[in-house]
């Protein structure tokens, strides 16, 4: 009886010691896991990369930037020179036409039946047929226009440019040919009737070309839409067949 009691007493401290050791190991493992969890991001974060350049590389980069800036400035200057040249060309064209008109006006001043230019522009402010006093002879008026269109093609006027942008020498040649073919046109001081006829013709041609481009773009867009719809329809049919 005594021996059994003593054995029980001696076993209890051993069990307590075992539990204490297990608890200590568990706490140590938990602490290590927590430490590893918090330390992992710090270990995986790479230090920032610092890029360094030699003096030669810095000089080369600077030289490249300076060269690019110089090229940009040169391009801007070239565009400005082109714009100035185009502006001067237009002024010269208008001046040449105006000088010729002045000469023609002086030559026509002796005529008693000259027709002065009305205020405004044809189509917007007045009817050209009426102001040219050809309401009773529209056939002559139509013949003038057809011949004008032919001469515009012969002297190769640009159908994409305005009247003011046309070369002065071509305009002078055009007007002289028209006055030779239709002496009636000499009655209009400063060639104003010819100027208006040509200006309106060029304006109508530009509008016509713009309309053609819009129609072409619209047809292309419609064709693209039809093709897209056809492809989508075909895919739907294929999906139905697969089902």
C-alpha cells in the first residue's frame, strides 16, 4: 500500500515537467513562425536600383538632346519659311491679276457701254447672269462658261485651291483667251465678270470633290458594316451547327 502511494506521488511531477516542456516548445515554435512571417517581407524587398552614368555618357545624352532641339527649331523655321513663301506667292498672284485688270480697265475706259462691277460677290449678293445683262441671251452665257471650264483645264488651274491661290500668269492667260473668244467680256471693267465666273467655278468644283469624298467614305463605312454583320451572322450559324 505504501509503495503504490509513493509511486503516484513520484509520477505526478514527471507529468507536469513533460507538459511544461511541450508548452515551451509550442510557444517557441509559435514565436519562430510569427517572427518568420513578419521578417519575410523585409527579406524579400530588394533595395532600390541606382543608375549611374559616366561623364562621357552624360555628355552624349546632352548632345543628343541638343541635336534634337536644334532639329525641331530647324523644322519650325522651315515650315514658317514655306508659309511665308506661300503667302507671298498668293499676294504676287493677286497683284498680277489686279495689274492686268487695271490695264484692261484703262483700255476699256474709252468704251461707252462698260458694265461696272456690282457690290458683293456672285451667288451670294447678286445673280451673275442678270448683272452681266445676258438674261435674254443665256446661250451665250452658257457658251462662255463651257469655254472657261475648258481653258481652266488647259492652263492647269488647281481645282483644289481657291481663286486667290491660282498662279497669276495662268489667270492672265485665261482671261486674255476668254476676251479674244468673247469680245462681249471686254465690257466688264477690271475683268470682274471673268473673275466671278472663275471664282464660282473653282468653288463649285471644290464642293463637288468634297461631296465625292464624303460619298466614298460613306460607302466604305457601309460596306465595312455589312461585312462585319455578315461575319457575325456566319459565326452565329456556326455556333448553332456546333450545338
